[in-house]
C-alpha cells in the first residue's frame, strides 16, 4: 500500500481508496459565487453547501480540484452573531508530492472489509438499476455478498480469484477474510440494529459435498448447505421454512418453485424495520403529492416534522440535496434528493462508493429543517443472476472450479434475493438527542422527499451498506 491507497486497476470500474478526502461542508455567507438552494425559503443566496476537491471516482480517477474556485477552498465553520458564517482557511501547501494517509476508520479490519463488500454492493445496485431504469430498486447487497463469499470457500484459485475480485477482497490485505466476515455479520445483526440478514447455498439433488467444506462453512458463516430432494413442492416448502425462521416471519413465503436443472443456487434474504432516534408525530402524517415526473403525481402518506433535526448538505456537482436521519442501533439513512424532478439519478448512482458515503457521514452539518418523508414498506423477490453476470462473474455460471466442494463438476445456476424494508413514524423518543446542536440559519430550510430519490441505509459502527434503494414510486415495487 502506497500513500494510503490500496491500489486500483484503471481498466476496471473499481477502486478502494481509504484516505481522508477533502470533502467539506460549509454554511457560506452571501456571495456572488454561491447560488440559491431551492430547498430554502424565503429567497436567499445563502445555502448549506457540500463540496469536495479531489473526489475519487469508481475509476480511481480524481476530479480536477481546480475546476472552480469553490472546489479549491477549504472551509472552516465559525459562529458570528445570528448566523453561521464560513471562513477560508489558509490554502494547503501544494509543493512536492502530496502524501495521503489512510483514514483511521479503515485501519480497523472489520471496517475495511465492510468497505470492500459495500463497494460490491454499490456495483450490484448500479447494474440492477441500469437493467430496470424505470422501476424501484430495493437491495440488501450484504446478503448476496455473504453467499458469494461463503461459496468462495469451495473454489480453487482461479474461481476464488474471480469471486474475490468482485467483492474487492484483492484490494485489502487480510489473511483471515472469512474470520473477519464472521465478526462483521455478528456486529451488524445484533438485535438493536433491527436488521436481519441470512444467506444459504443450495446444491443439486444427490450431490456429495466434502465434509471439509461443510466444516469451513459452519465455522465462518454459521450455516450448512442444503441438498435438494428433487421434489419441487417439498424443496420450496423447506426453503420457505428456512426463510421464515431466519427472518422471524417478516418476509412473505415465496410461491416460485425452484427450477429444475439447478446445480448451485445462492439465496440471500434481509429485513429491516427502522426506528428513528426521534419519532414522527402520527397526527402530522397526511396524504400528499409525490411527483413521479413533471406531469404525474400520486397521493401517498407523508410523515412530517416542521422542526426536524437532520444532518444536511448540498452537492453542487451532483446537483442534489443530501440529508441524513439517525436511527436507533447506530444506523442511519442517507437520502439523495435531486433539485429537479426531471433530473436523472445516474450521476448520483455513479458517485456512490464506500469512501464517498463515509465522507458524507463525517462532514454533513446538523441543522433544523421542515421535513416530509413518505412512509415506506417495500418488498422484493427475484433473481440477481443477470446483474452478477454483468459484473464479470459470468465464469461462475460457465466453467468454474469448485473442486473443494465436490469431485463432480458443478456451476452456479441462479442467485435469488428476497428483501423487505419498512419505516413509519416509530421512534425512540420525542426530542432530539441532547448532543445534536443544529447550526443557526437565518432562514428555514425545507427537505421534502416528494419526488424520486435514492437512499442508503448504513451501519455507523462499521460503515457497512445494509440496504440501498431507488424510490421512483413509494407505493411499492
């Protein structure tokens, strides 16, 4: 590792750069350089501003920090009377070769692993969203990553390398990946996080599985593989019973029979029902317009808080407003809301990496806002097989080497994902946490999730991506 970088391959859309980026948030005073944030009223050219110089993209290339004067400044918050102002700090010394240090957060092995598999999750989301550009997307990539990681225990070098590259394992130095993964799963699935995730490997009928693979699977992932009986009804019943047991009955039973001809089937399931740190008043929930596009609207239940305490910033490059709401159990949801309902979400999607989300979590500023957010209850059941094939994992479906599992040639046939996510007014308390001190603004700020948006559910302790969604229509999948 050199200069804090783990390395990247320019030919691939992948990188892990564990450093302290120059991501910044400020509360600027009026300036000719700063535009009005449409989320604020009355009209004013004061806004909360999120910017950063040298953001690292998925290609491992840095944006040019000299593209604008704003992009080359470092911000420092100061308080001056009735409003918060921003003061320029001295420009950093740019002589010589810059030295970037690894962010201390990512020096923790569990956090570094979480960043790697989260980047796999962002890749999976991008492909899935691209395959369904006009539909909602709901994914818990961790459950899919877990199934793939567990499967890699039975792979010989060539196939193992293919899986590890997809999961970004080759970019982190960890001789005990699977042991660290066990720690990560234990951390993110503690009861207070309200997050459940489980994965399973299902093999074809009568396959003789090596005991060494079963032992490794149990040791690191706490699960045993399932061998199909060949009876579609019984196999579906057994899988449904397993899902019900793992998810405590929170995910509906599937009616889709397991197809004939399965060699290896991976199943990843997840459930989350969030509880806000500060609950919403159900008396303020009402039917309001959600703008599907410029012309079409639908009426959906919207929760409201006229004095919500949120963490906020505006990203001028992505032209979107970012807000973070805390949940109990050291989790939070980060929302990406474009300024215009007609704005394509692709630019936001392309920017999502573990490092970018970590920078946002670290740098957003606490403010008071007029907040509206749709009540949400979404479920997804389907395959992510095609998405994984698009992610350079096609060889797993063609001619992989799983000779550590069995002496018989087998290959990945299907990858299924079932997930459910819900949030409503429920919360732990009626007042914000005492430590939250919102910045003082000279105008109220609105944050209304009443048009298509993207959300990221993140574990604060490890940085792990638990859920990600694109909500074009909150009425359902």
